[in-house]
C-alpha cells in the first residue's frame, strides 16, 4: 500500500516543514512505499510567475472599487509582471548577481512598505547588499500578497491560508460553508498542482499534516477534490492543529472529507493503517454516522531511537525561497536559509510549566537517543540535502545533551551551524556556551516568560531571573545570538509586575545579553496545567459549552484584570525600539502612555 504525505498551503517558504520528512523516513525504514509533497512551496512558485500575475491583474482590473494602494500597484502591473520571476530566482538562490540591483531603493516602485535609506543602512550596513536585496524583495512579495488578498482571494496570505477562519472554530459549519463556495483562483491553482501529483504518484492513501490553523482549509479543499475524483483513495489527517484542537471532536461532518484522523506521533498510527494492524489513536466514522475512537488513550509509540533519519527525498528539488521581512537578525533565521529541521530528543525534559500543553504526548513524553545516532542522522541529512544548517525544533534542548552534541560534532570535525530552543538555566556555564559555539551553535531562543519572581514561581518555570540573566550573559560572551520569548497577561499578574518585567528586558538588551525578543499574550489551553486547574494560578474558568469541532483555548477571569490591549502595545513598541538599539533612556512607564 502506497501513501503520499502532503504539507498543504501555507507554511514557511524557506525550508520544508519537517513532519512529512520524519514520517517518510520511518515508513521507508519499514519497507513501505511512501512519498511526500510540499504543496505549500509548489503553490507559491506556481503563483508568482509573470503569466499568473498578468491573469491576476486582468481579473483585478474589473473591480469597480479598488483602494488607492491597489490602484497604484495596478498602474505598475508591467513592472511587477516582468520583475516577479527574477525576484523568485534571486530569493531561491539561483541568481545572486541580482543583489546589486535589487538592493537599490531606486529600483522599486513606491509602496507603503518601502523603507528609507537610514533604516536600510541600520539593518544591513553599507555592504550587506544580499540581505538588503532579500529584504526589499520580501517587501515586494508582501505587497503583491496584500493585493491578491484584497482583490482576488481574501483567504490568501504569504505563509497562511484562511487562518482567521480556522483560528477559533468550535463548530465546523463556517468552514463547511467556505468549502461549499466556488473555487477561487488560488484554490484552482492549488488543485491543479495536486491533481498532477496524484496522476504521477498513484497512491492508495493520502495523508495531510495540518500543523497550524492556516493549513486546515487547504487540506480539506484537496481532500474534497479527492473524494470527488478518486473516492477509492483513503485520506488521513494529523499534525499539530489536529492534536491540540480536535481531541474532543463530536461532529462527524469532517469525515465527509477524510476517512481517518490520527493523534500524537504519526509513525505507529500510520503504520497500522497501512499494514492492516490494530488501529491506535485513530478516529473514523461508522456506517451509522458515529465517531469511533480506537485506542485513543494508548501510550504505545515507536521509540525515538528507532524512528530513523528524516528523509527529504521529493523535497530537495523544490525552489524554497529566502525571505527577510524584519531587519532583526534573529527574526531572519526563521524565514531566511534552508534549515534542516530535526529533534535532538522527544518531548520536554522539564515539562512542568503551567502555561504549556504538558498534557500532550509531544511534550510530556521525554525520550532521548544516543548522541552518536543523532549525529549520524545529521550526516545523512547533510548528504541528502547538501545543506549543513540545522534547526533543532525541540521544546527545550537539554544542556547535558547539547554538551554531548558539541563534543561529538567537534570529534567528527564537522563544519556546520545550528540553533535551537533552551531553558535559561544555570547549567549553561561559560564553558558549555563556548563549547557550543565552537561546534557551530549560532543562536538560541528560550522562554524568560514573565520577568517577575512571583509569576515565574507561579508558572513553575524552574528558573529565576538571576540564573536566566547569567545564562544569557554566557551565551552572549560566547558569540551566540539570543532570543527571549516573553509573556504578558498571566493570571494575577499586576500592571506593576508587567512594567517591572519590561524593565528587566530593557536591561538585558542594553547589556547586550539578548538581541531579540517577542511578547506573547497568555492563552489558557485545555491541555495545560493552568487550564486543567485554573484555581492553582488564581484564575476562574468561565464555563461555556464545549464546541462540537475544535476546542483549545479556555476563557477565564482573574482578580487582577489589566488592559491587555494597552499593555500589549506598549510592550511590543518598547521591545521593537530595544531591538533597534534605541529607547534605553526612556522610563519604561512611558511606553504605556502612547
């Protein structure tokens, strides 16, 4: 039995999303026929061509009412049509000679996104022409995406599709109504690519990974097409969105589009579906229309050491494109460069944070493998992809494992680069940070969360501000770029604690211990300790009926309500300035008076 695994639009465009690579590697290790398709990048490459843009501009010109920015862009239609393919070649690394031309502001038509020379010089210096050109090409694409969104398909964005529709979807009906509408131009293009692949691959089963809300609509559009044109092909859905949002699903309508839904790590559920074994963590609809849950609470899994190396076969030839939307170098890592994504270990070795989805398998089941095996996998991937950069997507890479990794990389005399997520704990000594840097670690990200001693203790983070600051200092002195994840709006957090947190962050930037940061608004989820026992963090759950489709976020109340919108704007404005090296002399309270 042959399976085709598909990443539906839209995900990151600079590198393959890793889910299908891991599953293909495992399934082929079992002797099964497995292929993969990144429909996300294929759609973007098919869309951003001269011919397709001319079609879009012709269709948009029939609109009776266009905004002023869209009228201006349409007036420059010839420029966009003739420039789009050189831009895509450049962003795909196929014509770097264009950097000198693209880095000039005079080359580009005026738009709301076009920066000034001072901002460009601050971000890229006088000779950072390639990154400067990449940044301006990214803004060029963003302008085109806005145009497409506002004139052709309101669901379309550059790295997501219909995300706002699926972000909070307690009932399936709104999504079903969209799926019943005529195909948009983007839908037609996507299905044209998908249908060609079906002819070439001839699979018996198609699996869609749905990591984010912005992948759900396009996955179901493809599944809808399959049901109409190839009803004998079985369809299965899985991925991060499914794992977090659909565990309590009671509306069986989605099974009009799929045959199975699987949860948690997909290796064993897919293996059983393909080989006829006993199903595990799988849903399907019975002949009477009821949802059948098979071994839904099973903890049986393939050991992390036995899943094999990720397999990038079928993706290497894709024209992944580099993008730099923001000038901050840490932000650029997410969208610039073709990083091989893999895990050093399964799950989180801490797994106790009150805000985190610790009730889910991908976090609460910590499991490691011998470091020699991990580096063997890295060498296999490097040989296959021709890329030596790695993004370890662990929840938090353990310090002891990172030490072994660094030592093994140095022992094998490998030249590579990597970055990962960590917990800012005291184990990251100057000696360990230096060793990591010598082995190729270029950046780390980690959760400082709320820089308040009381809140850190309440969320059971297991670190202190002092230990976090010391580990950040050690990373900085070793030359490793550092990004801090931050949080606001945690239950019982006061306005003063929020302001004090910003003061701590201001000091970390000013001392050069962090180079990047981002504030997330706290959300209480049903799989987190705070969601399961809100009273433990001083919150009260607001009872609302459970949705019949997707359930994840929980509404709550807390005695210390603050203006989250106001504080969110102030925190982000201040941090944006700190990342630009500005605003250190401004009293932190002033940011909340804007």
